C-alpha cells in the first residue's frame, strides 16, 4: 500500500483514516519510550482485525510533520515493532517493514519506518483486549461484534476457513505445475479456472487472493502465509520426550502431499527393522507404513488450520509413535466412534487430496490417491497397527483442542500376523 514515497506523503498530508496510522518516535538511550508498547500493540492489532493498513513511525499524528528517526535508531525501532507483533499480540501479527525517506516541511529527507499490516485471517488480542479500526481510531469490540468476527474467521463460518482468501497472496503465489493437477485444460483464463476450484478466493473489495486450500496444496512454500502449516518431526532415543535424547529432527515443509511423503520418509529413515524366524526369516518394522501413512494423511486433512501457532507434531520413540493434530473432532465425531463415523472439517482439502495421486516412492501404502473418502482410514490404522504390535492404537482428545494418536511399536518377541 502507498508504494511510492510520493503516494505515501500525499496520504500522510490527508491524515489518518482506516488504512493509515501515524506515530512519532522517542527514545531513551537505545530503547523506544514512545509510543508505549501496549498502546502500539492495540493499534496494530486493531488494523489486523479490520482492514489492510499502514503504520508510519516517525510522523506526528497531530501535525503530520515528518519528525523522522535517527539512522542509528532504526534497528531499535524495527526490533521494537517485531517484539510487539510477536510477543504482545496473540496470535502474532504478520507484517512487512520498510525503511524509507520522506521530506520534512523544509524539504530535508528524514528516515521513517513504514509498516504494512494486512487484514488477518485470525482475530488478534492485544494487551488492552480486542480492538477494531473505525475511521482513524481504534475501538474496543463489543461482545456481539467480537462473536461475529470469531464466527467469520473461524472454521465454523458459512464460508469455510479453507476457502478464505489469504492476505497479501495472489495467483502468482500458486505453482502452475501444482494447480494443474486439479484442473482440466480449458480456454478460460487461469484466474477463472482457479476461482471455480476455490483455489483462489475474492475478498470483499473484489481483490483476488489465493485461498487457504490453494496455498496449502498449490504453493511451493505455504509456510510463508500460514506459518503453522508444517510437521515437526522428531526421533527420540528411548521412551521419554527429552531433547537430550533427540537423534533426528526435521521441520517438514511444502505442499501437503509433499509433507506426507517426507513424513513417511522420516519414519522409514528412523524406525528399526528386526528379524524373526517363524520358521523362515521375516523382517518386522517398528511401525506399519500403511497405518502411519493413513494417520498422517488424516492429520493433514482434518486438522484445524484456523488455530494459529499449532502445528502437527510427529514424535517417534523406541516403544511408540505419537501424532498430535491441532483442533477438536469435527461435527458429532468422538474418540469412541471414530472408526465408524465419517466427517470432515476441511471438505475442499479432502477433495483435493482425493485427486492427488500417490507417488510410487512413498512406500507400501496401498493407495492410488492420498484419500479415498470412504471413511476407512481409521479402521486401517487400527487393524494394521494391532496386526504388527499386538496393541490397539489409542486416540485421545487433549483439552478439546488437540487430537493425539499413539501407535505402539512392534516388539522383537512378538508373532506377526501375516493375514
């Protein structure tokens, strides 16, 4: 927004409004004393909760004079903004900052910091509570307003979260090689094709953005827009979650199907394979590749992507594997009836995964596509895991906000069911 210094200067001369906030900056030593941390956090959160906006630091909001920031202090001011956006606002606010020069009343160029704050996918709480922007001022949200905003920006909204436009994204952020998997050849322009598949989505003002599902499956780097959309994979030696016994760890990134593939590769690289004689040699892996494949696909397909800061966690131990998936169970599904009920939080994502062919190198997963949408994923996880280890895997819902699946490892002495 206001990309050129001339355009920004013209906007400053008009004064603050919904899209512009001005703040002069004062320092004591090398620390920012004005604006106050909590006050600035409230202003930034209000913008993120309302509309794309720009905060200019180094401009007096009353006189609109360009006060500037001393060159030696730019790092401290920028760090101040970063700390506020990441520590004082929950969930953290994504922003872009730019150092530019603007002329003061005498025509002398002075450094200022321009902070671009996109309208967020999430609802942000700052130290003063929940704020929205109304004209040039922040206003505390009433309970009714806040409830409506949560409904609009949560997975419960009429337009599902996975179909929401992602701020600051565009069609150019989607890889044609990836989105072509979900479209047929057509004479229509790419934007029309992608809008029909909900891989693109229109904002209220008509601007076309990539949708959440589009970013997750058709962007090479979805974590640029959805920082929590990755798998944290760790192999621990022994049976305790202790970083001192960590033998392998990886942050698994990329489109969802690539994350699934890399999670299975992590499993194969880190699990042990033992041999038994019954009467001939039989190799026994710690875990069933087919069961773990179904488990990680389910975690990707059904997790709640609207929960900021929560990623899928894939932890391997000597005696078990744990998969943590953000979000409660959808609709009327419970831990007790999971094997018999079929429901999804992310209908679009599951449909797209059902159209994504599994590459041969993944392993022994017995799937042509990542999802079949027949509701047989959980039964497969239970059957294949119990067949290998003799113990049924366990699902547990933690605080109604995270689903934990524990799959037990096969023991050396166990007989393997070869049916």
